[in-house]
C-alpha cells in the first residue's frame, strides 16, 4: 500500500475556503460544543522555549494533539512556533504553524498543511464566539489593542456577531498597522484609530487585547464601563481587572490554571480564585452553565485549543480533495519493516 498524503501550502489552504469567516465561526462553535459533550480529546499543549541572553524567550515551540469524534472522526496535531526575531525583522511571520491530519484507524497521515492562517482565523473566531455568548446584546463600542494578524481576524469576526456594533477603537504601538486595518475595513467596520491604550478602551462596552506584551498595561480604572474583557495574550490586563470581575470565563481551565504566565496566577496563589469560580466557555455554549446575567462584568481568557485548528483543518482537507487542490506526497513506496 502506497499511502497518499495531501500537501497544502498556504495558497492552497486559502483557495480551499479558509477566508469564509462565517463558516469558521460555525466550526469553532461546533468544536466547543463537541468538547463539552465529550466527543473531543484535547490534552494540554506542550511547549519548549528558547531564551535569549536577557532571560526572556526568543522562540518557542508547541505541540497540540487532538482527536475529534462524532461526524468528524479525525486525529491531528498542530505544531505551532513563534519567533521574536521574525517579529523584529518583519521578514517572516512571527508565528509559523503546521497541521498534520491522520486517519484515526490506520494512523496514516492524510494531510500536511500550513496552519499559520488557520490559527489566525480560528483565534479571531474564538474571541467572537466568546463575545456572542458573553457580551451585552446592546454592545456598541469595542476597544481593541493590537493591530496584527489576530487583531485583523478578531475585528472581522466581531463584526459578524455583535449586531449592535457601531465603532471599533483601535490602538497599536505601530500606528502603521492600525492605519492598514483602517483602510482594509473601510466601508465594512467603523474603525477609529486611538492614540493610546487608555483612549482605545475607555468607554468601550467590550475590550479585547491581542498583543505579545510581556507585562500588563491595561489599568482597571480605564475599563470601568466595559462589561466584557477578552484577553488573548498572557500579560495584558493588570491583576485588579480579573480580580474585580463578577465572573471569570475561559476556553479551557486546566491548561490556564497551571500556566505559570497566566494573569490568574497571583489570584490562584492567594486563594482568591478557585476552580468553582471559573466557567468554561464550552459549558455555556452547551447550556451546562448559564450565560451572561444582567450587567455583570465578565473577564474571558483564552489560551487556545487545538481542537479548533483541527476542526477547521479537516474541513480544508476535505474541501481541497473535492476541488483537486494540493500536491500528493508519499510516505513510502513500500514499508520496509511491517
């Protein structure tokens, strides 16, 4: 038997339909629901970091294995990597990801594909799904910090789920990036470029932070009006913000609970945050836990679940096969030892 592996470069992934944000939103929500129903195996990601001479990480590598059952029936893994050197030079993406899909019975790999933009799309979609269930229905203003790739997809996805959204106030240390998104979304999303973090988040109904900062920079007094704070990175909100929340919601608590860089670590160590104080988003989606209640302030933290990537990647693989996209590779002509 000569197994066929479909190789999809980034352009193939795009041509197979990745830029369908409505579709990605549905897939992300379905993955959360299936996880809540016990149909997905999604162990915590493993990570190794390589540090610079200054003692801060310069690159890191993460493995995210997953099995999705039900009508998907797919095993897969995302190999995710990040480089601060790439971020500084601008010559390569900061994050470079790859996805491998396998047959769950024969364990043969069936697809290898670029996962970089899959990560971007599902991350933006996951924040929007959180906003769909956690934001006040009349939320009109979003304050967004970070105009990078995740900022782009998050703004795009938010515009699909916040039906009353009138304005996005956007700040990035690199004003050029903010201006690029302003032009990209012109006529689709009303973006106002802010001159500071405070200006962007003040008076916003929803605050979203999507940066690589290694220290907190959003102060509690700036977000007193906000009823929902969505944090993608690790070090963005000062400790007082989640400490003062009426409710803490996360994508998956166990990995975040033991993450040494989590914004929750000081609260956990001091005994101010217990397991029973945290609600997983997937339980809200599956109606095992209640959603928003009145005017409460909700703090949501996402660490990223591999099942979202594999759900989207499996769709891309099936669509690429139907469209005849990609290149066929062979793992062997004949296996030497069986």
